[in-house]
């Protein structure tokens, strides 16, 4: 089996690493514990969290021990890294509810049974801290000059950085120290914006324990068109099926830009790299099939193989124009009474949840981007009636690749 560090390097996960040569040796012949932190700022993670999730899953597949750390304590502070302004302060109750949601979600990607892997919440050791003791024992190891030089701090000095946020680096470093001391954790991984915080943790471990710990960061994933990964016209792509259905999730991946397919196969699936390289050689009409492989594999990891295959078949059926009876398609409802009276097309888009405002719906129709049951909607005041229903349903197509089923009741 390949060295874990080699696997991450081959698949494109690594941007920076402390002592890369030593890290390669670290993963030879011994079980290593490594951790990544996840902020419970929502009840679900989105696809922007998939890189760290996949890294922990690869770690476990190589026989090592992943630690998924839910930041229930640090979420009360708010990580300033990569943020232009202070995050909204969440209540204890909201953070606790969000943390429970993340725990269930993370457990779908790896075994977190307390033996093969751990699922921890830093609230457990941060909440009991005595502030005076913390400043004396931990704070004295941090240089204000060095903290001010951190990129995450420099970016915020112009717009304002609160004292509570300035403390965040100390708390994250303390997390690493705690996991090093209680779980023999030797590696922290995170996004590229976490480099300063991670290095602060390795330095604190050296100063307080005389030990050697390591850090590794992942690159910021952007598409070939320069878009941040996971951002779409309809908002974030969530890992929770109630927020983003398996079909919508599948469609997000099958719509991957051609230039990104090879890279995403390596990053977001567990397919062997030999197979990834073989698939990456295909061009032209065969590329659609490769995108199907990508979308199916990624959806199976998050939602299970059965949902992935259902989404694939639904997608094939829709694009071949074979009807409306697809359970996986995002569905909304509208009263039959409104259709009996006739409902303007732009209002239908708003009521179906396709558009947030009437102005947005009008613009979409004016651009020629809406089709109803294979018929182009030519004007925003064109009315939809009950006679347009097929099997009690309407099928909206928005652009070339997005579908919405509307059921009349």
C-alpha cells in the first residue's frame, strides 16, 4: 500500500507541508493520528469541505487514525482566517445543534468509533479553561509581532479585527497541543488559510512538550473559470440531502467544466490513479461518460450507491426527453386552482422556488432560458393552465442542465 503522504501528493491535495521529507518517513511502518477541524456554523457542511473530509478518509484507508474535530468551543470565537469581517456570533444552543448535525454527517465518510477514528468537540476542553491560567501557560509562548504578521490578521487590520478573534490562533494551537497530549496526534491538516494557525500549533507543542508535530495545508480549489469550488447560481451545494437533493448534487458534478474533470476525479473520488489517468485521456463525446463516472462516484460517497445510480438514471432520462416520472428531480407543488385560473410564467418560477424574485424570473425568461414541457417560454406574462399538465406534473428546464418538477395538487 502507498504511503499516505505520497497518496495525497499524487492526487493533488498538498499545497504546503512542514518538513515534507520527515513527514514521508512518519507514515512508514507506524499508525499515525491526524486531525482536521470543522466549524459548526451550520447544520451541514458543503462541497467546500470535501477536500478535508476526503483527506481524513484516505488517512483511514491507509491504516491510520483520523480525528474529526468539531469546533464547538472555537465557534463561539469565530475564525478570522479568510474573512473580511467578523462572523455573526452564534448562541451556545445553535452551535450545539449544528455540532450534532456535523457529527452525523462526518460519520458517513469514515469510521469514527473511538478506536479506528475519533469524533471530538473542542468545547469539552476549552470550556473548562481558566482564563488567567490560559494566558500564563499558553499565551506567554505567543509573540504579538509574529501574530500580526499572519496573513489572516493582516487582511483584517484595515477593516477591523476584534480582540476575541485575535485570540483564535491561541485556541487552535491549544487544540493541537491537547490532541497531541491526549491522542498522540502528530499532524494537523487544513485549508491554505490555516497555515499560520497550524504552524502556531506545531511551535506550541515544541515549546511546551519538546515534541515534533507536523502541519499540512490543501490548496484552495477553484474551477477553470476561476469560480470558488461549491459556489453556484443557486447558492452552496450542501452535503445534506434535505438542502441539496442527491439529484441536484449529481447534477453539480456532471456539469464540471471539461478542464477540471481529471483533477476532480483525483481529488473527490477513491478511484485508483491508474483508472483516473485512463479516464482523463478520453476526449470529445466520451467526456460525457467520464463526467458520469465522476458524478456517480462522488454522489455515492456522500449519499450512497443506490441514490447515485438513481440520480444517474434520472439525469439520463431527462436529457433524452423521456418523460416526467423521475422521483429524484427537485420537486415543488402548486395549487390546481391557480392553474385553472391561469398563472403567469414568471410567477410560476417564483412559486416553484426556481427564482427568488419576480425581477429575476422576468430576466431569465427574457434571456430565453426557460422551457416548460419542451416548449420555450417566450414571454414572462405567458400563462400556464391545467391543460399544460402531463401526468399531473409540469417540467421546467432552466438553461441547459437544470430541471424542476412541479406537481399540481
